[in-house]
């Protein structure tokens, strides 16, 4: 091997070929949990994203959860009707709605997230602890690097 040659990597599938099916399997595992609590994937994404600080606009929330701003309105309507979120006029601009979680929304989010995490832990338990921690650190780093996390 010449000085500039690099050792050939062991063949592996492309990242998308590994990550996309894994993502679909994880979403399928979440479905029964969400269904049991009457939530859609988008509803769960909204509950996860709304934390202690209100979000200033529905458009900002849609962008944050990567949803089409016109398609997220029925999701917000449902969550508000179920008293899981609040939409109140911004005192500084009454055309704008401040979005926030209610106590019930926070409880539901925490319950669903705990069940989802339990399923994730079952999958992650197949990896040795050091590999699991490295895998999670790497996923976080890649999500931040690509602006998806």
C-alpha cells in the first residue's frame, strides 16, 4: 500500500439506508402509545416542543416542529379543545397568539414520553452500555450539526 493510500473501509449500507428504516420502526413503536392517549405524531411533537416558555406564533411552532403551518392548525385546535394547550392573544400584538402547555398537557406529554422512552430503552438495551451512550451522543451531535435536533 502506498504512503497516501487509505485502508479500504469495510462495506456498509449508506447512512440513510440504515437510519430511515430505523426511524420508521421507532415511529411504528410509538404509534400504539400515541393511540392509547388519543395523540397524533404531530400532536405529540407539539406537546414536546411547547415547554415552560410560550411560543409567540403558530407559524414559529410549525417551523420548529417542521410542519406545514396551514396543516398544523387542526392539530392545535384539537389540543386546545382537549385543554392540553392554550392559545391566548399576545398583549403586545392581538393578531398574534401565544401558545403554551396547560398542566394537563404537561402531564400527558410526560406520560407519553415516559412510555416512548421505555420502548426506546428496550431497543437500546441490545447495545453494550458504552456503545449506547456513544450512539446517543453521536445522534445528538449529528442532529445538531444538521439543524434537526
